[in-house]
C-alpha cells in the first residue's frame, strides 16, 4: 500500500479576496459584546470540531460494523453520524453569526477538538462502540461547560442551541450504551477462543 501523501494540506486561493481572516472577529448583529462573542466563538469551535470528529468516528464504525446485530448497530450509527453532522453545521453557523470564523481545515479541527479520532485500523465492534461512547461523553461534557459560559455571557440563543443538541447527544449515547449491555457484542479475542 502506498504511503499517504504528506506535505501542505491547506492552500490559499490565489487571487481571491479574503472576506475575513481565520482567528479574527467581526462585529455581530446580535449586539453581543465583542470580547464575549470571541470567548463564545472559541468555545463553540471546540464543540464544532468535536462534533466533526464524532461524525467521522461514527461513520467509520457504520462502514465497518459486523456481527449478529450489525444492521441494528449500523442504523443507530447512521442516525448518530447524521445528527453529529447537523450539530457540526449548526455550531459553525452560530460561530459565523457571532462574528467569528469556524474551524474548517484538518489541522485547525484537530487543534480544537476535545474528541479524538482513532487509529486507521479496524477494531472489534464492542471496542469501537466503547470508543464512541467515550467520544459522546467528552463532547457532552464540553458542551455542558459551554452552556454555562453562554448563560454567563447572556447569550440565550447559543445556550438554547447547545441545550437542544445536548439532549440529542445524550439520547444517541444511550442507544450506544444499550448495545454495549448486550452480550452478543463480543470482542474479537473472545471469538478466537
């Protein structure tokens, strides 16, 4: 197998005008104080990047799910990755509304993300789902902190957006948890015995 490409992952668009530089803040129509908006954008970029990585984890496991319950598991994973993508989009749009620029390149997303991607290998389904559950827990904890920040800053719309998505993430995590309680999801090691 060929080695993956290395080198520069990101390039500027030659001749294009930059509307807003990465890492800068513009005023916002929401009348949120610029410093407060900047704090909120920084926090939301972490949740946005975390949702991005959760999307990729769930999608990988959807692609590779196997075993007796693979269809049921795949259905739950598909619903989860679609929801993670929606959360990712909603948070990116909110960042823009607040006057910021959402992280959008692999290096920036990985710098911000509290949820980490797993190695390229294929793991047994139980281990994959345990990793997904940990990713959900990490993202939920981050978003809870940012609900508190939004409340502190008086940003009710962001607080409501995060609360709505928290409920969805908690429901999805519960679905994964139910599969982990099922004895039919055995590890690869147990199947070799």
